[in-house]
């Protein structure tokens, strides 16, 4: 998988290695490879490249449980054997020439790695599955051989120039498709999201981001890419990477090229599904992420920060979506004594740097489920000018006694800090104007005072309020206050 410049991806919640290893072992193609590795023995004959001799394929298909009359049996056996050889489940000895210069058949036997299937750790099983995935992806990136054969007048052979087929480009295209599918999956919270329509996935690879209405030429490219993905996902499903509903063959027979793509205005959910639907399995999420990491892409997973300090936790989850941040925080807290963990979180939430408001917001999120045992650590920061407001809010929500009232300076500072954090977390979200109205409505003369607040984000927050505050008079006052805040800076 090529390492494209890419922002940090949202973190993914993976199943445990044990669960993923079980999924790998029951993936049809991998399971067949294991069965053929156990079947291999002294009578197994292979040709150059370790492929099974043609006369061996029917026997291999029978060993996999295919009926002798099933025409697909030898094809499945050949695919499974290739996976078994490439993963080391089978060891092969290449053919050698006899005294007359004629090639003899090579031999095959179960490989040492076959023992890992039953005696290895889950991570070792997953390593074998990843090797199998590499083989299947390489095969899926190769077009149908029938499409690569030259016309009779051209002579026998594959006409690469006529078809403009580039193996590296095809492999990069498939990697890009899987990366987009991964991003769509983790953006919706991980496994269990709705399947992605094949035309949407194809368009994500073909239609430029800045294009408005796609041209007919671009739509034709999307249609071609969709049909190529249909073939590729048919090959990837047996290894357990995806759940796939192929393009309806009746639909292809009914439509000409110009009408192959659905019209979103006229198509309902079932109509869209006829054009193919795909989603990554839990094993597929693991596999695509592993390839991304190998390519140098930053693809975090929930739980990776469990052994890190509170500073690393808050810095990381500040970039996460809220649901992912909450999941990561819960795992971090699960392995620690709560009073100590709360003190560490509060200490990490200090600071006047640009990221500090959002760190404090995530700290507040982390403290939300904490019980009475957290109270001493929270009370310890009541006099802290950066954390005192947060501490008062936490204590008040729990009905704590003897909580000192904040002075005006702390109230205004906390208001600026809260809005700065929300802007950093969600941008100018629809809910933010309501928060602004709530925070400013309780303080007469709010804008006459707030521009003096010694907070690095004061001017930025006031400018945002000038754009977003639902009350026009308050928005105008915010803009004047922002100008004053800018003017007082050295």
C-alpha cells in the first residue's frame, strides 16, 4: 500500500486478536489453503512456480469437498494452493530437468508454519492471514486474462500496450479503494456501519474533489471503475476482507453503458443496492489498517494509549471524534487507580498553548463518569486560574457542599475557554450559537468585560461570536469587543 500524505485517521475499534484469528481461520479461501497444506504429501506433484500439476487439481478439489463434476472445483483448488504456498503453509521443491533435459515434477509437503494454525498465538495466525491477503490482493489487481489476450491478427499473447495496463497503477488503485472504504468505516464509528454503494466508492476514486456536476466522460470512468471493483471484491470476499453484494447481473443486461449508473433522484434504497454494496469485516478493518501502518500511514486504534501518560492521552484524543475520544479515555482509566488518574489528567489539562482549551474539554469529558473518590483531586485545583472553573462545574453537578463561588474573572475566562474548545473540536457547528446565547445571556454587560480576559483565544472567540451569535445586537457587540481585544495585544 503506497504511503500517500494523509491526515491522521480517526481511531478504529478492533476486535481482539483471538476473535480476529478465529475469523481468519473460517475465511473460506484461507481455510481451503490450510486443508490443502494438510493434504500435501509424497504424491503431490508441482510445476515451476510451485503450482499444482494439472492432473493434481481434480484430486485437490475433491480434498476440499468439491464434487468431481463441479467445474469450479479445480479453480478453487488452484487459488487455495497458491495461498498455501505463498504463506509458507506448504513447502515446495521446484522441478529439475532429467538427463534428457525434460522437466520433472517438483514435490510438496506441509510447511513448518502449518503448525501455527493449531499451536500458534493468535497474532501468528493473523500474520499468516496477512500474507494470504497480500497474495489475494495481488491477484485481484490483475485484470481478467481474457481481456488481456490480443486479437488473432496480433498473434498469441498478452497485449499490454493496447490495454494500457500498468500493474503498479492497478495495485495502487485497489489500495486507494480500500483506504477510502476504511476511512468511511471508521468515520461512522467502525464495524456495523451501513454498506457503501459501489458507485459511491468508484466515484471517490475518479471524480475530482473540486468538480461540480460530473461530465459524461467522468461518469463513464466511474461506471468502468465500478465494474472493475465488482470483479475485485468478488475475489476479496473469500479471504474474509469484505462482505459484498455484487452488481445485479440482470441490471447489467438491462442497461447500456450510459445508463449503468443509478440516478440518485429516482433510485430508492433497493435500487441502489442492485449496483453493488460493500463493507469491511472486522478482519478486513484489521487487514487494511495493518497495510496502512506498513506504508507509514498514521492509523490509530482504540486502546493504544492505555499505557501512555495523561498528557499523551489528552493530546491524542483532542484530535479524535467525541465517541472515539470517550472510548479511548475509558480504556485509559480502566487500568488505573481513579484518584491518581484524575490528578494526572488535571495536571495534563494545564497550559496556555493553542491546544489547551480542547485538552481541558477532553479532561472534563474524562472526569464526567468519575465518582466521589475523584473529589479530593478535583478540589485540589479549585484555586488554579486555569482549572478552577472546570473543578467548580464538576463539583456543582454532583451537588458537592462548600464549593466557593467563582469570581467574575474566572467566569469570563471559563466562557472564553469553553467556546475556544468547542471551536477547536467541531468548528462552527450548528449547536455553537445556542451555546453562545446560553453563556452570554446570564451576564449583563458581558461584552464590556470579556475583551479584557487574559486568554490567548479571546479575540478569536469574540470574532466567532460576531459571526455566529443568533442575536444580531449581541453579534455586533462581539465584533466591537473583538476589535478591542486585538487592539490591546502588544
